[in-house]
């Protein structure tokens, strides 16, 4: 086997690993050009990402929303759709959960301030349902417009992103604004809704919502691999003409896929809102929805791979934070460069698909 | 400028030689030491059953696939084609079975795309020399299938091809178009081109070729002089020693009288899919639809399956087993009636090409209700294996993507999937197109068995032999209308020339959806 063939078969078998390696190579080359030792940069990032239990915890905190938004994009992708609206679905879902928590807290103050198991489980469930429902509704709008009206989902979901931001800003500032702060944020949610941080991460707010992310990935994987619904979604994505001929209502599948995608994206903000801050802050999402596209792309749309992919991007995000202090020539923006390169190589078509007839 | 180069090379002789070409896919040898040559000024026939390796061999010659070992020689010097671009540059052109044309562009625009501004003069001359007849200024969507094929050939000539590979060219032609096509091939030979003709139809190959190479299981089993070989010798070379032709085992049971499919005054207005049809298919009956392609046949399937666009403007009724379909959605229909569908284009309409056979089993309109809970993958894989064995699909035990199966084997797989579920109604379009002789016999058998078991079969085909062999009645469709119905004569056969006449009767007059010539419509039983 020649060296070229060896390389080719490596790329063919592990396209994602190729993307990561080449992405890091080019990103670190940029750091080298800026005058930093790339190995030094790499070790800073590694330590900052997983060096201590706290660092690892924070990495998981950043990973949590990316699992959800990555799954959201992946679900749509498998059904042949591009969900660029995860960002909007995410803020709407987060807002819905916050609003519910605040209303509920005002209605039943005793129950809501209890931090025993039953009220907390109920609180989590209610918030999750509200976030998934509203996010799913936002996704369904896009899905409906695509399936029944033929409007492209990229256009409508981008526009819905702006709507979602505007609506949540209004709600935060006019309806749920905190009286004792100047910041653009809501009142804090009551104790029953606040997710408790797991021990062992030195105070990093890794909560039940991280576990929920992993579980969601498992559920999505099972739906896609083992159920007829999952097959119908996949068939719609892979060959919608053949799906139509076999009696599958592809429009319906698109709506289901977008509603599912929206529901998953809707849950993405809850780790931050209910786990970390305990309130809704405008701009809490550092583009989780858009990073979700990168996460799903690197994972090739496979739900379980999304977990690993989200962890990589979470670690990259956390690891780059220390670059601001520890180096002279590069900042945390290096993470963006590496991320960009990884995505570029993940989406690259390394091989022409040969037509076999 | 490829054109000028072509003018210069015109007089030059060219020889392409394949030596010991070998290529395996997933440890299955698709080509195993294939050697033959072709010279300019001759037509080489390449015959073999589905999966014999013809396509793989030609794809290596055309640079689609890189051989594992072996060499290709052009005029005695070794070449390595890594892409079709390189083989085109070397003077090799290929016309695929599935045309690669853009419907809204004109013929001339296509030629200019591949050969630059000067294409027209060259093309006009080539058309005159070769006897091509179509309007270069017409859009491709307005050309007939035969004319589109001429355009494809012209395209490769304008690219400077001296060796032209034609993959199953006659499969898409109507019977009347075949003879003129063969004549054009002879002219192509006279003008100094080398032609490699891939075909299943031995009589055509024998009529037009100079030499014939036969392939079986990835090897060349013989190269014959067309003048001194018989169809029987070719067939035994194709199918192996001691193989006799399969005889039709299934006798034709009396056709039933209970109508299964019934279309009454069904009308779908104007546009590409105009239909104006009354027809009925009884249980235990095969109704063949004859017609030049593009006369509304595919819309027949689409309206029955409720997947045609603009169904809101339809009128009339369609019923299956007494159940009105026009109120139901596509999904409800497939739940209500067991319909087996062999679609027009198996690749785009019947299969998930990247999926494995087990996954593709799920893409059937009729699935057991037990699938609705958890997908029984092990059972599905087992069923797929079973089908591969029972229907003799190659390679046996395949679990990779169905994309890599040959066209004929994809079709056999589809037949297995659709016909194994005891359908009440069978919608079959060109069931044996691109399928070799033996497999065609098997597919015909399968359809006959389903018929005798009680299924109503609506069969659309452009292969007259197939229609005559299978059908209980033949209806001729022209411009969305049934213009004439034929029954078996006293000798048990059909009046083939009359069917042919009816097919072209309305073709010249009127516009689509307008007044049609020929017999008055309405052939309901």
C-alpha cells in the first residue's frame, strides 16, 4: 500500500479525526505565526479545559447547551433540513421555562421555596416541558412553512431568530425584570426550580441538565436507529422522492423533525438559566445555537457522536479562556480560529462521490 | 480547442487495449483479469448478465474507477486515468444509460458547454454525416428520449472522442427507434470511430457489431467474430456451461372478473401530467400500458398513489377493491391497500442508495404493523439475506450500501421486496429494463405468480415482447389518453403492428392535453 493510499484510507475511515487534527494544526499554526509556541498554547488550553475538577466541571457546563443544540441541528440534518434557528428556539425555550418558574413561584411561594426532592423534580419537569414545548412550537413554525408552503427553512428560521430575541428581550425588560438590579435580567427563580450543582467539581455548576443532555442524545439515537419514526425521518432526508413513492408523507416528517429539533434546542439554555445564574439574562447564550451547527457537522449528524463533539467544543471554549492571561500574543479568540478550521475540514468533501451505474 | 485537435486526429487510427484489469469491491472481484481491445472503425459488443462486470470494466476505462491492477493502453502506450476528464482528453467518450442533460438548456448550449463556441459548425457536420435528426435549438425537455440520446452522442463527439462507449443504449428506445439507431452506429463506424456497445439484446449486438466480447462473473469468457457466432453460443458463453434457457413454468390461469383497480372518467387537467383515463384491472389480470415514453404513463402511477402535485384539480374517481381513493392521503392508501410498486426509476424512486439492503426493506409501502414499535433489525437482515438467495441477487450476502449493486441486481432486490408481500395491486414500470435475460425471466415469473395468486397488475413497459408475453389486455396510451385497447387474438397473441400504429397514431397531432388522433378513448372492462 502506497503512502498516498494509506493517507486516503485514513481520511476515509476517520473523517472527523482528520478534521480535528487538520483544524488544530492550522489553528495552532496561526498562533505560531503570532509568535507563540504552539505546544505551549496547546498545554495551556489542555490544562485550562481539564486540568482541575473545577476546570473539567466548567467544560461540562459549556458542553451541556452544545449537546442540546448539536442534537437539534443533527435531528433536522438527518431529515434533510438545516436548522439554523436553534439560537432562537433556545432563547424562547429558556424564557418559557423562566416565565413558568417565576409565575409558579409567585402563585405557590411555599412549595416553590422548598428544596426537598418532590418539588424540585416537579419544577425540573415543568420547566423542561415548557422549554421543549415552546422551542418545539418555534421549530414547528419553520417546519410547517417548509413542508406546506415551500419556504426555505434556512430563511424562515434565521428570521425567527430575530423575532425570538426581540420577544424575549421585551419579556425580560417589561414583564419579569428584576427590581434590585440594573442588569438586563429577570428576577431569580425560586429554590425548587434551581438545579443543584453536583459535588466533586469544586463548585462548578454541573447539574442534572448535563445528565438530561446525555439522556436526550441516547433517546434520539434510539429513535433514529430503532423506530419506524426514525426511519421515516431518515428516509425523508436521504431520498425524499423514494420516501414519497413508498407512502411516507415527507412534509409531515419535516414538520416532526423541526418540532423535535426546536424542542431539543429549547432545552439548551436550561443548564445556564436554572443551573448557573438562576435567572434569565439577556445574552446568556454565547451563540450556543450556532455552535450547535458546528457540533452536529463534526458529529456527522450521529446523536451519540454529538456528545463527544459537544465536549470538544466545550473544552475548546473553556480552554481558550486562559489564553488571555497566560500568553502575550494570542487571546481566547484562538478558539474561534480552531473551531472555524475544524468545521472547514469537517465539511470538506475529501473525495468525489463516484457515480456507479 | 478540442475541436481542432479532433479534426487533426480524424484520420489517425486509434487502438484501446485493456490488459488484465482487475478490480474488487469489498473483497468481491468485480473484474478479474479482463483483457480485450478495440480499434477505430469497428463496433465491439460487450455482453453479459447483470453483475458480470461490464459496467465496472467500462468505468475503469472511463476513469470513474481506478483499477487495482492491470493496464490500459492507448495506441500502445500505457495510460492511467484518474478521472473521466483524463480519459476524455485521451479521446474516450461515454454515453451513460441515465442521460446527463439539463432539461431547460438547448442542444446547442450543451455542446457549447463541453466544446466551446465553435461547436456548432462541427456538430452540424457530424449530424449530417451520421444521420442525426433533431433541432439543435430545441430545449432538451422538448426532445424525445431517442433524440436526447443522439445529443449525448454528439456531445462526446464534440469533446473529441474517438472511442465511444454506449451503455445499454437501446433499453430506452421504442421498437421503431431501434433500427435507425443501429444504422447511426454503422455510420459512426464508417466515420472512423470505435464503438463499444454494452447490451443485453443479443440479436441487436449480432446485427451491428464486428466482434463481441462476452463477460461472466468478472471475466471475459470469449471474444467472438460476429459473422460466425450464433445467439445460442453467445448465450451459453454468457450463462456458463450446461445452462439452458429458463422456460416459463407458470401457466396462465383464467383471468378474474372482479375489478380491483377502476379509474372512471378520471381527469387531471393540463400541464405535464394531463390525464384523461377510464380503465379497469380485474383480479388475476395483467393490463399492459403501451405507449411512447412521456405520454402520461408515470402520472398514472402518481395519481393512483396520490403523490402527484396539483391533485386538487382532478375529477372522476379511482377505486381499488371498491374503495374510493381520491379522498385518501398517500399514507392512508398504503395502509388500506397492499400495493407493490416497481417505479420508473429504481434508483431515485425506489431505493435509499446509501442504505444497506435491510434498511431498504423498510422503504416498502407495505410494512407489517409490528414494525411500528421497535425495528427488528436482525429479522430484516435475515429477510434481506433470504431475498438475495432466493432471487439470485449478486453478490450473495451483501450488506453494504445498495448503491454498489449493479442496476439489474438493484431491480431484482426491488422485485423481491415488493412482490414478496402478496400484493392486491401491482404497479410495475419497465420491470426488466437493464436486466439480463435470465433475471428478466425470473422477474416475469414472479409477476405471473402474483397475478395467478389474484393480484391485479398494471404493467407499463416500452418492451413490446414483455407486454405481449405478460399482458391479458394491452391498452395504448397517447398524450394521457387510452386511445385503443387490444385483446389476445384467437392464436393467443397480440396484433403487434396494430399496437405500434396506435402508439404513434396520436403522436404527431395536436398539443399535449389537446385533441388526440387515433381511436376514441375509454377502454374500461
